[in-house]
C-alpha cells in the first residue's frame, strides 16, 4: 500500500514519494530530501567542530612555542657574569696548590675578577689593630699563591712552561708581555701539560 501524506500548501492527500503536489504544484519534503538536509547539517556541524579544534590547537601550540623562550630567558638570567666569576674563582681557590694541569682562557679571566674583588675586601681588616694586619697579610699571601698557580695553569693551556711567570719580575716589560700570553687562546685537544680543560663558564 502506498504511503500518503497531506500537502503542506493545499492540504490535499498525496503520495509521500512525490516532490511536487499534483494539485497545487508546491514543493514537498520527501524522505530523501530530509536525509540530504540532515547530512548537510551534520557535515556543517563537523566542519565547525574541526575549525574550532584547529583554532584551539593553534592557541595551545603558540603557548608551547612561548614556553621554551621563557625557560631560555630564565636560564640566561641565572647564567650571569657574577655567577660565572664566582664559579671560576671558587675553582681557583680549590686548586690553590695545584701547579699542574691547564686552565681555560675564560676561566682565568673570570677568576681574576673574583680574586680582585677579594683583594679589595682584604683591606677591611686593616682597621683592626694588630690582629687586622696579621689577617690581611694572610689573605694576600693566600691570594698570591692562588694567582701564581692559576697563571701557571694558564701558561700550560697555551703549551708554555710555568717558568714564563718569572717575566713578571722584569720592570715595565714583563707585566704587559704576561698579559699578552694570558689573552691567547688555549691549545685545542691535549698538549704536553694535559688534556684540554673543560671550561666552567
């Protein structure tokens, strides 16, 4: 038996399969049309969902791109000149009586900055009678030993003997020549004084 329905325009009884009313000619909604409409609506909703998902992924990916930069800025903030100088100075003080091995170019200069600060602070005990003078003398003797050991290791890094430190006793010339030697880059790989040092800075 053929299924029937009523025309949405004139109200006449017509077949459910017709697209146009045979009485008034009005367009009718068939099951196929309803299905295609539902399919179109579903595809539209899916497209909207995908677009929203891509937008959300874009925002989250941009946040992920920012996070490494922020961590990099934090790392660079903690890796300051003061921290490098502190690390190099601490290493030089720990090797106060170590005259062998090598010290890298950057570690040498950062350590010299730290030792200079200690030398300036070493004047403070001078205001204490007797004991202050003794304490200040001990500080400067210790700093001298640390500086000599550090310089000798720096000479070794440029493949020179520690005996070059004796140039410091030549007036006017020795000091500048030593500074030139200290400013030279160290030898790559091993030399006669040991392997290439691992820089702390």
